[in-house]
């Protein structure tokens, strides 16, 4: 039997106990006695101890010790009986890319069948005499591996890696045939363990992560497990190493030794131990484990704000010569729970998290090189400091990116909606997958939490797997992401160190404050997803979501017992299979092409660890600086580490502030100019890691109400009222309005000979429309845009008034009965008032009136009171901007499964681009004009909201007096205070102020050039 990793556990536990007593003063490396080789045993369960041989940096006598098996393979959707035979002619088999999912490449594997993969690789001649290992990072889900026609091994489980020794099967110096039979369904799917295909909404399967073949010496380092612990002052540390050396030779290993080299994050050598360090004798076929404890003086610590990585190099010598070099990157980091606090390096942390799937529009759960780091960097740049790997271990490339970029990780075992099943086969699978997760990743500093599973029924299996986690890695807390709702509410899941609640609602933080142990909301503030008709109609819901999220986060910050949380979700679950679109829905901060969406900026702002109140600053007294109050919510960073840039009144410069983490202070800015009243201070906070943390534009002095510029207020004149046929005309020198005498509706409004209004007003009482938590996403979801129906005017009366003219219209819809009042003043401004009583019971999302414009009046512009003072230039919620209904000719035409080169805001539907058709909340004005500058403008006081959209040959504009952020069932509790349910007889009323816009004359106010930033990655 080979050496089991469990052999080192008593030693590691002893090391942790010693470290807990802060014994960091040992001058010589401590030695552990060799342990007998044995398989991994937990109570009465016996499972194979997973092997993940440390990939070497170099191997003596071998020119290239690694071979990628990625690329183009031959594929059969139904494996023939002789699929692994070298004599089989597979030249007519179609090609498939590895890694990749077969469904995403247009293949259909029949249920219950196994597909076949085949490819020939030339194995280097100089690998002869070495041990040859095959590492498969993930094959979904039941894989049988064959080499040169002979079986090499089997693995079941689609999201954990496995390794096979193929030394006796591979022929160095020749072309070798590798063949895999991959079954579509297995215990890990159909019995609701990983729940993989059900969760993805399409039948996932295939070789989804990389495969490599590599050579190691007969005596090699099989495992290198690194942990660290600090003294009481968190100044000096102990570096704990567990080295497992496998002797897979035919003779005893008697003279092995290792030389260690440690380099700090700057590349400087750290003295750690005498050289060489002799290793114990190992008989043929045995694996020996040596544990070393090395004292390190004043190491640089690793945390999510300072991801400082050390590099440990181990040079293995046998027979008097160096045979192998391996490396391990790690960080000096210690995690512990005290009361209801989680401490990292002795400091409490607040986790600003997001849940992440491996997801891509056309690759599914199989990502391409570079995607892992790109997504990790996007999250880091959004001030996210925790990623929950829902609901399975990710590719190792993502964990490595989190190590390097500085992101804490809650790594979750691959169990989702797993039922209470206690069969021996199911139990072994639970333990094996858990062990594969922990043994592969336990040396990574970014991982601070282990999750035993998600929303599953607690059972003896999970009790055993949680204990297994503790024994394999006692240095991290554990949790069971069970959820605090539905059938999972109140589940008893053992004496784990952390508690988790899902979707706790606005009262969750207060309840968590009373918890005796830390509470993590590792799913909360679900993005809009199941209100599908609402979100395909109005992308503005994505911007409005930020309001409820911001309120919830502030409560979480104030609750000491609330450790933080992870938003659901990080990435859209929308997949573009050949010929169809499926998934749970667009519930991510970034879309499935990995482009930022509107919610991304809200996450960045709400999670910002630098908090500046976005309100006017007092004008400084002569000789005094501008003082900007600031709260530092970093857990480890003083604000004096940041680059603070400012600009005001044409001046710019740098500032600094000595504000320790988790404290408040002020930033003093000293521009040369003393005339600052009415100016706006732009201040940016840049991380020393190179990304923008936050930016604010702060008025200096109290805001003054906006006054109309001379060109905005046309001179008063006389109103002429004429009636011809079935129309009433109200005319002035500023334009003409025609109203239908029978319906009371506006027929048209003209300015400078151009028709700029072609109908309305039409009452809209748009109901909230949620939906079940189901995978019903598709490409053709209908829009929810209906106005009130069956209008019947009962009376239409026109009269002159001292201010101009007025038309009163009484009538009814199927949904409401009431009155419109159209008032035109002498300056040419139209005010449309309405007062209606509902004839139905309805909980509305938006209530207002809809106006119709000619199709060419489609240049939208606006100013509004936004949530934040600074936005990206393409964020649909920005305070001001212009938008067109269609992308311009500068953007290329692409296929449906090509990544769009434009930002998310320019995605189109029949209603227009996301930017054009999104609700703008709290408008000051909004205008729609033709290319020549003629159109209409709506003026408001910040209490109204506007949404434009294309409807056939017209442009429609909703001006709403009421608008809320949708009816997603998971998020609705955060919007309870915004709801206004209507009963029969309830009154809806408002006034809408319109002006005609004339090219070169009366026009919309000029855009102010509100600050924007492009400091984000796409």
C-alpha cells in the first residue's frame, strides 16, 4: 500500500497545537517520526486517499517533464465496444476540443450512455525509467481511462481532480493512444450530489478541465502541505511543512535528503534551515512523511488587501544527486474563530462576497485559459474580498488567481440539493469528493473557509465529511451552507465553526448580532432573475437593485455577529447552446460573456472600503483646506497606503490621510484657489495594487436649484384655440398641439414644421410580475409593457384660461376611470395632469402615462438624481447622458455565439439597446429628439421616472410617478417599503410637464459633464 495522507494528520494536529502555544523560537527544524503507510480511514469508512503529486519545476535527466493533453480529440457520442482498441480506425470520428463540454460543441449523448474520446500523443523517449502520471482536473462525470488499449483507472465525480499512475501503460519514445469513456449520468448527478446537469439547465458532460501527463523520478515528492501560525503578537511565525516522499522504485530509498529555499514576496532569500536535511529511509513502494517546523522572523503577512506570496523551493536529492525540484507558493496567514468573530492574522474581517459558478456563454462550465484570472480581477476590482465557489471546487487556476490578486475563498464541496441517502456507495462518494477538494487546495492562503455542501439535508454523510475536513485541514473553519429558509430552515448541522443563512432579509443582520458564533449570509440580495418579463422589458431594474442592496449592506456592516455575505450571483447562468438559449437566468454582476452589468458598479460602490458621504462639502474658510470626512472600512489597510487623487476648478493633485483600518478621519485638500463655492471636487482612491477603489464628485457649498438658462425659457405669447372637424388645435409661436375631439388624446405636436409627438397620453398601471425559482430562461421571453386598455372618452372640453388654454378629458379604461387635464401655458409648455381610480386590485411596478413619438425622434438624453456621483461612461444608471435605440455602424455584425465587442449597455432587443430602454429614476429632465434637434422634453423635480422604448414605427416614452425595482421573489423583501398596492378605488395621480424642443431655439438644458470613470476591466 502507498503512503496515505492521513498518516500525517496526528503530526499536523500536534504542530497546530504547538503553534497555538506560539512556540516559534525553535532554531532547528523539528523532525517527525515516519508513519506507516495506510489508506484514508474515517471511523468505519475506508476510501482511497487522493493523490495529487506536486507538479515539478524540473526533473533531472528529462528535457521536458510535462505534456499537455489539451487540444483536438476524436469523439463518438456513443462509445463502441472497442473504443479503446489501438486497432480501431477513428479517422471518421468528428473532432472535439478538450477541455470543453460536448453539448456546447453541438454533440448529444443519449441518456445513460458513455461517449468516447480518443487521441494519440508522442511521449518523450527520455521519460523511460521515470514514473509517469496522468492528471485530469475534471471529467464530468463517470470516466474510465484507457492507455494503449489497457485500462488505467476510473473516476466518478465531475468537479474534482484525479490522478492515475500510467507508468506501466505508456511507451516512451512512441505514439501512445489515450482513450476515455465518459458516462453522461452517474451517481454524482442522478442521485443529486453535484446536481450538475440539473443545475446548469443542460446536460453537461465531457472533459471540462485540462489534462496533463508528467514524469517524476522514482523517488519524488508526492505532497507538500504548507501551513503557518503566528506568535501572540502576530510578529513572528512558524512555517509548518509536511513533505511526503514516495519511493516507487524497486529498491529501498536510504540516502534521500532535501534542500529548502525560501524567497519573500520581493524575491529575497530568507534563511530558514541548515542544508541538506536528511530524510528517513523508505522501503520500496513506501511513502514517508516528514514534518518540519521552521521559525520565521517577522514575515510579511498575506491577507486579501496585501496578497504577499512567498515561494518555497524544495530540491530532492537521492543517491547523491538532485533528482527533482518542486515549488509551492503560499502566504503567512492564520484563520481562527473567536466568539462571533472570524479573525485573519488576529484581526476581525468583514466579508464582501459574491457567489461564483464556472460559467461562460458558449463554453458552459469549461473555461479557457485566462478566463479564471480575468473574472477574479473583475471581482477584485469591484471591491469584492470573498468568492464562494458555489457549488463545487473551481479549477485550480481560479484559486491561484485569488492567491495572487487577494481574494478570500469559501471553497465548497460538490454537493447541492443532496438528499438524505446513507447507502455505502453514496457515503464513499461524499467522503472521496470532499477529500479530493481539501487535499488538492489546502496549501492555498486564499482559502479561509471550507463548505461541506450547499442546501442539502444534513445527514450522517455530511457529519462524516465535516469531520474529514477537520482531520485533513484543522487550520480553517468549516460551515455547511444549508440555508435558513424552507425545508432547510433550522437544520442541525453539527458543531461547525460558522453558521450560514441564505436570504435572511432586512432583519437578518439584527438577528445575526445575537448569534454566539459568526453568521455568514453566503447567499443574499439575489439579483433580479425570476421576474423574467420585467427584466427583459426594463434593464433599469438592474440599476434600481442597488438601492435595496445598499440598505442591506449598511445593516450588515453595523452587525458585529454578521461576518458578511456573498451576493447571488457573480456571473449570469445563460448558456448559448447551438440552436437554443437556456439557464437559470441573467442573475450575475457580470454576464456570461464576462462583461460588467449595471449591478457591478453598485457592488463596487456599496462594497467600497473607503466611505465618503456623497453630499455637499462646506466652503472652507480662507486659508483652510477642504476637509473630506472619510471612513476606512478596510480590515488591514491604512488609507496612507492608497493613492488619493483630486481635482477641483481646473486644479489637481495628490492627497494623503493617516486613517487606520476600521476607523474614521478626514482628508485635507489644499487647492491654490480660494474661490471654491459652487465647484465640484472629484476625489479618487486608488489601491497600491493598481485598481480604482472608489471615486466621488462632491459639490462645495449647498446645491442651488437649477435655474433655466435664457434659451430654456421661451418668451410668453398668445395661445390660439381652434376647432376643425374632429380635432382641437392649441397653437402658439412655439408650436402647435392637436387633440382628438372624440378621444381627448393628443394627435400630434409640431415644432418648426416637424411632428415630434404622435399620440398619448395613455395610462400605464404595469403590474409586478415575478416568477418561480425555475430554469425557464429562454431567448424569447415576452415583454411586459402593456398600457391600460379599452379607453373610452366620455367628455372632452376645451377652454381658454388666464395662463393659456386647458382641455379636460373624462373617461375610462378597463383598469381605471378618471380624468386627464391638458394645460398649455403662454410659453408653450404643456402640463398633462391625470387622476384615476383603479377598478382592480393590483400591486404595480410602474404607474404613469405613455407618450408616442415618431420613430425618428429617438435621440434620448437626460439628467437625473443618481445613487452615486460618479459612474462608468457606459453604465445605464449614470446621472446624465445620451443614448440611441440601436448600435452605431462602428460596431461589427457578429454571430449569435460570438462574444460581443461592445459593452453590455449596447446589447439590443426589439425595444432598443439596454441603455435606451432602461428606466431612469428620479429625473430632472429627459428629452427625445430627432437627428436635427427637434423633439420634446419632460421637466421634473426628481420625483418622476422615465423609460423609452421602440414599438414598431414609433418611440414610446413612459413618464412614471411611481416605479419600483421589480418582483424577484428572493429580493422583494428588500423592497417592501417601496410597494404601493392598489385596491379597487385607489387613486393614482400626477402631473407631467412637457416642452417642445426646437433645433437651434428652445432646447433641452446642456449636459453638465457629470464625472465618469472608465477604470474597470472588460
